[in-house]
C-alpha cells in the first residue's frame, strides 16, 4: 500500500521542512518530491503537510505516519543489507556533536553495529567546530555536526531547528547587569553565536561557566549559574526556555548536517544512510527560518 520510495521522500521533507532541500538531498526534481507526497496523501487519505509560501509543517496525521514510515524503511534496509553480498568491514571514524549526547543517537549506532558487526566503529564526541577541523585534517571519516552558519551548505542537511536561551526553572536575568553565560570553549559554534547576538544588541555579558562537555554545562545551568544558548529541540531535562520577557536577543536558526570525505568508504555511506533515515529520532526539526 505504501511505496518505500514515497515514504523516504516523506521522511526527508519532514526532516528538512523544505521540498527544495528534500529534492537536493534525494537527487530529485522538486516536482517529483511533490508528486511523491501527493501520491502518499492519496494512499493514506490524509493531509501530511500544511504549507504556504514561507513554511512547511507536519500535520498531526503526518506525525502519526513518521513512526510507521521509519519502521517500514528500516525493514527494507535490513533486508537489503542481508542480501547485499559481502559484509561491510574496516575502520570507521565517526564524529558526533556534543548536542547529541542526550538524544537517541546511541540507539542508531547500536543498530548499525548489529547490522555491520565487522565494521570497527570509533566514536568521537566533540564540539561541532572541533569536528569540522578534524574532518578537514583527515582524522575523521564522517561527522554529524552543526553547520558553521548562514551560507554554509557543506554536507547533507539532516534537520534544522532554532536556537534559544535556556536555564533553570525560574532563572532571572537582570537587565542592568551583564548576562551570565554558560558556554562551550572555542571553537564552539553555539558560543560564537551567543556572543555575536549579545554584542549585536549591545548587551554586556560575563562568562559564568566554561566546559567542554554538555554534562558540565547542564550541571552549571541547573545550579542557576547563568543561561546558555542551545538548540530548541534538544533542551536537556531539568532546563527550560528563558522567557521572552528577559529581553535576550534572538539567536536564529541552526542546521545539522552530515559531512564526509570526498571519496567515502562504503561503511561511511551505510552509516550516513542509517542516520538520515532516522533523523526524526534525533530531534524534531519542526521549525523553519
């Protein structure tokens, strides 16, 4: 009843919230992407996306289909891997941003290791900026990290979201005093974004805590030491968005992408495919702009 090709297109649109980006990732024409979605809506008898000239949003019925689509595609991928011939093997150096420490990425990696037991997967968890540097230096084969900013179109878009200010419940930001910041060290992309936004608005700031690990930042934020910039869909437990009335500046959007080497090994391509097909499990990515 449901064509796997159409389901893959549906998932890609849901992850990128863009028919144009989905077409680019899948190597299809935008009209073909629209056709796949329309046929899937005909098959389900439900509207899967609401869209206008500025945004694309997943409907409630579309949200319900996400899980079914992922399950169907995973079954197809397992069957294809089983009958594909020689098993994948070799060393695969994969780097993931600190942002994904508390997500379901470990489940995706566990499933990959189960399906490809002869691949020696080496995981590095670092700041996005560090991962970019290590990939460029040839020390990693595949990276899941933030794009550096507007105009950076390297890699395959996994999902997009917005950055927000977060802190402990009831945290107070005094407008007459420097903003107490909890930040990653350089070359953290989130750190740079926070400082640029504050300086653009003319707000003074001070560093209340610096840590190279997300766990360290979360502990400081829970203790009420200050506020931190973070991806909206990945807010750690125990922390909340800082209310708009605090007057902190907008941080803008953020995009996460998979980046690899110019001539990727089959194992790297297989892991990239596994992550792309399960991207909606990493974070909602439901906001455009």
